[in-house]
C-alpha cells in the first residue's frame, strides 16, 4: 500500500501539501516512523530549494525560518551551512541568535559563546535577545570571566542589566551581582526578584538582607507603584517570602507578610511554608484557620512540606486526607497518601489506597485531545 501511494505521488505533476501529508500518514499507520520523518526531510529540502529558485535565499525572514527548521530536525550542520552561505545573515542579529541557541540546545555551550564573540567582532548589531543567549551560555558554563565580557558588551550597547545580575548570581558571585544591581538606573520587579532569589544558593540571609536593610527597601514596600512603576509588585513580595521560608527567618517573614496590602493565596501559602519549615505547626494551623485557607490545596501542600521535613507523620496524614477531600479526582493526592503509609511500613493500607489512584488514572485516561 505504501509503495502504491508513493508511486501515485511521484506521478503527480505538482504534488500539494495534502498529498505529502497523506503519504506521511500512511507510513505512520503502517508503524514506519523512520520513513515518515524521511518524507518530512524531503519536504524541507523542497522548500529550501524553492527559496533559492525564487531568489528568496537572501531574505532575512527566509534565512531565519530555514535555520529554525533545520534546528528542529537536529540538523545543526545544515543550519550552519545555510548561515555561512548567506552573506546577509552576518549582519542580522536574529540569524546569529538562532544559530547560537541551536548550539545551546546541542549542549555546545562554548561554540555558542564563540559565535557571539564573532558577532561582536564583525560589528553585527547586538540586541537583548542575543545578549540573553550569550549570558545563558555563561550561566551553563558557570563562567564568571565570560559573564564579565558580556557585562562589558551590555554596557557598550546600553542594554538591560537583568540577565547580568542573574548570571552573576548563578556563577556564585553575589558581590558582582550586587554591584551591577546598585548601578542599574531603574530597578523593576525582575531585577529586585533576581537579587532576592539568591536564596536558591543557600545564602538566603544575605539575599534577604539586600532587600530588608536600608530605607530604600522600606520605601519600595510602602510605595510599590511609585518606586517600581509596575502593578505586579506581588512578584517581589513572593520572592521575599520565599527567601524567608528557605532561610527559616520567620520573624522577617511576618514583617513582610504584614506589609502586603492585599495578600493573595500564594502569599498565605508561603507564610505557612515559613512557619511549617521552622517547625511551628501550631502557629501554622492557627494562621490557616484565621485566614480561612483550609480549602486551598497550595496552602495545605506548604504545610505538608513542613511535615515531611520534621517527620510529622500524623499531621502529614491528616493534611493529605484533607487534600483528597478537596480534590477527590486527583490521583496525585492518593499517591501521596500511599507513600505516606509506606513510610510508616503500613503495607496493607498502601494497597487499599492505591486502588482509588488507579481508578482515577483510568478516569483521566478517557480524556484525550
């Protein structure tokens, strides 16, 4: 059948998309994904050939699209060939950036950085996306030296500093991150948040001190819109609460929470997390009851995480049972409950809990797109 379909396709003077898709579908129906993908390659080559035939090979949009297509097919050599053969791609930052990102996708981080330096040396225009790609390579390589080079380029082109702050943090240099942060002419939620979330490197006290010491932070919290000119100030508040939770700084967490004018469920969950992680389960329960947060799964999961850290088996079991009542169709809750029983070596109960979980999986399996 496949052979007959291919013969018919070859006999069509001008085959259209429908014909090629039909052949691809025939291969897939016959469990032949290799040839189905081969058809896709042939279509791509025809598109590429048509671009040259119609003299579109010098068009920036066409070059970028071809680079992206070859990249999606993991044909990095073909993408590089298109890039090198196109003279105009050398002056187009989009083409440089696409090829650099393809190198990153192939875990060829050094080649991505080399490409970026070639771009700069040839005086091609460097935009924010190109800089972010280069800094991404620096972060993956954990190279502070390359990060400083990117910093110099950003200064030259007067680009945003957010990605440089993030790179300095990920490379373990908080001093450089803070120096860049202090020199930023205007600080928005992203730059504040990147600095606070330094807690992911387990120096939450230092990260939090950056925000909570000094009058500037106090002014920012009291006048969020005036200082940041941004409506989504809750992102920064979440970052501060997260830092408090990770560092076990409950007192500072309360200070931050009480300054929030209209706390959202996420803020309540982070405050519960701070209390539970510190082992203050009575305070966490009182907090949940006072703010009527019992019906929010994210709040209960924050409490559950504290139970796991402090091995509060009974409390944790009650929390999971509450989650099961709140979301009876969630298989995840039943799996958590079975794991909790397994930790207590109650294997007979584990088997009883797993059956509902399996039923829910079958239930969800009936839905498909």
